[in-house]
């Protein structure tokens, strides 16, 4: 049960972090739009897919780091 709770915590913490990272990397999204032509910045900020991409990246990094930490703790016992 604690694994599910930890995973939910990681996923929930990823939401505000994804918003913050997306806004902090606004110049990156603007550069991405100019260089690739993919719509990534609108009149109200970064596109939805930018937020989604950052959320998925942060969630995967969070779950992987939590999993690797658990594996290291178990192997050191």
C-alpha cells in the first residue's frame, strides 16, 4: 500500500513543479516554436502540450529516482 501512496505523492507533486518548470523555460518553448514551426507559445503562454510534456518528464524522473532509492536501500541491507 505504501508504494501506491508514494506514487500518488510523486504524481501530485509533479503538477505544480511542471507548471513552474514550464513557465521558467518559456524562452525554450519560444525557440522551439521558431526553429521547428510547432505551435508551442500562444498569447496566453506555453501550449498545453508543453505543460503535459514537463509533467510526464518530472513524473518519470520522480518515480525512477524513488524506485532507484528503494532498490539501493534494499541492496544495502
